[in-house]
C-alpha cells in the first residue's frame, strides 16, 4: 500500500474538490491509501456526502491553512500546525510516502524544505511543469513534455542545471514511462558554445554523463513543438516561458471564441468547431490536469494546481503514488552517481 | 532628402526583391533617396527590368557579399570591400543617413560596430524585434509591440537594461508614434523585488527616470497579450521568447492547416476559413514585415528579414527614413541625460 498525505485545505475551491478526488480514487483498484489533512469538520462533512472506500481513507486534524495570498515564511511561522506542514510531517515521520497539495506553491516548497532533506548531490530543488506540445512523447504518446525549473531559482550554476536534467529525466522515466527520455538545455542557439556560462558548462558536463540521454541545446522554437521530453532551464527563464505558454493559449482561445461567436455559430451549429474549441480550452487548462512535481527532496512532493477539480486531484494522487512505487528518489540517486556529487 | 544606404546583396532570394523594394519606394512620394550597394551588374540588371524614379536611386559597387551561413568576423575580415561594410562606410562618411540590410544579422551588427560609434552612455547595442500582440498599440492601433534585446547580449547589467529601455522607448515613439510608450522589464513576477539582481536594480533605476514611461515588471503572460509597448530583457531571454513565438505560430498554423485540409475544405469551400488561415499565415510571417532596428549606434541601422519580399524591403527603408527624420539618436541622447550616463 502506498500512502499519500493530502493537504485538504489549500485549493481555491476549498475542501470539496480535494475530498471528492480522494473519494473517487478510493473506489478504484490500485494500492493507494490517502490521509486527508486539515480541518476535520470540513473534511468529514465533505466525506459524509460522498461514496468512498473508507478503509483507504484517513483524516488527520490540522490547525490552520495557508491561503494563496499569504507570504509562505510568515504563514508557516504563524501556523506551525497548519495543514501543509502537518501533512509534510506525516511523510517525514514515515506515516506517509508522499505529499500532495493544491495550496500556495511557495508554502508547499517551504513546508517540504523544513521537513525533508535534499537528495545528496542536489543543491537546489526544482519545480517542474508538464506542458502541452505539438509532438507526442513516450509509449503512451503523451502530448506533453516536462520543463524544469519553473520555480524561483535565479542564476543557476552549471551543477544545478545538471541536477535539474538528472531529476527531470528520472521523473519522465518514472511517470511518463519513457525509457530514455530525451533531455535538452534551453539556450539561445543549438551549438554547445551558445548560452550563458552556466549553460555552456552544464552542456559540457551533461555530454559526459552516461546515465541520461542528453541531446544538446534546444531553442525557443522547440518548446511548443516538443522536440524533446525534458527541457532544462533556470527558474527565471522557465517562469517566463511557462507563463508565456499560458498567455498564448489564452489569446488563441479568445481569438477562436470571437471567430466562433461572430461568424460560425449560425453557419455551422454546434458541430466540429465547438469540438475544436473544447480542445483548445483543454489546452489552456492543462495545468489543472495532474500535478507539478517538486523534485530534489528525499520524499515525493506533488503540487496540484490551485484550480484543480476532483479529477485533477485524483490524477495528482496517482502520479505521487507512481513516483513512490517506481522509486523516483533512487533513480535520481543512481543517475547522480557517475558525477560523484553524492559524496559532497 | 533622407538618404538610405541599402545592402543589396544579403537577402535569401538575392538582389531581386531588394531592388524591387527600392524601385517601388522611388515611385512613391516622400523625400527618400536610396543607394543600392553591391554587385553593380546584378543590380543594374534588376533595375533595367523595372519601373523606377532613377533620380532617387543610386548604385555603389561593392566587392563580395556575406552569406547567411558565414561567420561574421571571418567574413568581414576576408571581404573588407563587401556590400554591408561598404554600405556602412557610406553612412559613416556622411554620404548616407541610415543603413538597411536583409543580410546575416551578426555581420550587420559587426559592420555597424566597425563603422559607427555607440551613443554616449550606451554600453551595448541591442537588436530589437517587432512582434504581434492581441492588444493594439498607439494612435495607429498597431497589433505589434517591441521587444529588446533579442540579440546576443548575455548576462546584461542593470545599466545595460536601462539603456535598452531608453532606446526602445525612443524607437517606439519615433516609429510607432506613441507619445509616451509604456515600457516594462520582463521578469518572473510583477513585484519590484522579483527577478535577477540586474532586473531588480534596473527596476529601481527606471522607476526614478522621468524621461520614459516605466510601468514596472511584466511576466511571460503579458508578451502575447501585449500589455505594454516595449518589453525589455537580456538577449538570452529575448532570443528564447522570440523563437518561442515563432514556434507557437508555426504550431498553430500547422494545426489550422490540418483541420482545414481534413475536414473543412469540402464542407465550406474556400470561404471565411481560408481567410482565417491567411491571417494566421501573416502572423507567422510577421518578421518579414518591416525591419528589426539595431539601436545604440550613432546612426540608424535597420535589419530586414532575410526572407523579405519587395514590400518588406520598402517598409524597412521607410522605417529607416522615419527614424532619421524624427531624430531617433537625439531622442535617445535626451532620454539618457537624467541618468548622467553620457558623461562616462
């Protein structure tokens, strides 16, 4: 049985979609047990209204919850018994194997940093994001690729970028089941000497690393295309790129809606173009589906989107269980060995 | 009369579209004289086949031309009499007021660097790009914004970013006729303390600079939306962002083409959707339209796209003339004055 500690309090829409996601998963086959952490009255009320296999669900009380607008350090200092810290402690103390939260991203990372250790050889943890691509990836033909870091690491060293590449490769192998994920550095040119000094040095180090399938540098044009399975960059660039994808999707959706409303509705009815519009909507909502891994800790941490619906929470729980079951941490440790970083 | 030196040799399709663009412009009203620089036989042959006002065209012979695949330093060293260097020298020596080239970007920048001085207070020149946005800008409601640097500046200092902001603002005012262009720094958050140390320091400096309308930081999502008129970033980020826009446009065009081919052609004929497709094509080809300014030199330099057609060359010539006529260089100098940078 894989046990996931689920912060029940952080999502934008409150406990309802979070509890509903856990209930759905409890009725499916698969060895996953979920501990819902938060206000027990709210959780029990939501549980009472739903079908669920209660033998695969538990509730642990927590005192307080971090809101999206809270400053992480201040909020965790003020509420040492809050849901995300309590859930992280369950994992630290061996009562659960992975942490899932749809709450404030900074608070999730900070709660993990205060509760877990980093994997030896990993200097900085990374927030990864799954994003939609034109090309498909892996045995399941997923129309998604992984990018990291999209968090807050500024001015990464070459060694940190190498760590991101190793962790992204391991995550892609474990969760997307791509045997040798194709990993690339994002740069301003494909040649090995293109990029910042850190990118150039990371390129040289990765080219000598047998444990991952490093294919060199990719450029901006390769991101929407999806040329590789894992795109590695520092958090400043990753944040800009990810938010730009959101902006492009929103603009495309808006244009399509206008075209649809103005001219097409009365000509074509609700036929194929409404299907196309729904596809586009899905694309713009991709962040809801599944979760964003926070990699580098000695425990699995999955950040679900704040706007997650029940299905997205269920998916995030399944992703967390899969990462535990297939040994994400050990895969990262093994891939780091040739670098001798673990000895530091 | 504003005199433009036009490198006739560098475009992907040879002298034909370049000469054609100059001929078209010569037949329009407006005080622009163009000197075509390159192989006189090729130029005269192309001129002979076309209608033009020869009183507003001249030809200056040059020996050799840089190709797109050439390495700029090596090519300019090997061919000191090549077309782009000869055209730049005409400007340096006062025989022309601006340089326009559709050739190898690196060679254009290098030829300018070898022939011109930088404006006092500008440490590094920048390659700017006009890109399509959802929102419209300025009195002409242009669906475009300006981004700089998209060239090769890595690891810019705060002072360099401030210089880009000043130059972008002046260019937008002069060419797009936006009286107080809204200028922003691209960062990983809108708060003043977000970003790399250089971005944070540039934010503080720009907030104190009265000569430009600095609105703070924008994020990736604001790029396709077009929240501001001028987006400032270092060349590494700018290159990735610009190429990503190309990639997104290519993917969107590909998706639209497939949808069109597969299902819509026989249902709708060549009606409104083919118009939509053409619009999208235009969007993906935006780089062809007009030119990318290289700002920071004491002379106007416009880089037209290598795939420019005659209309794009005509537009680049007009943009160059407008920048000269409205005193781009003096506008930059004036905006830099409050910083006291000109004294360095």
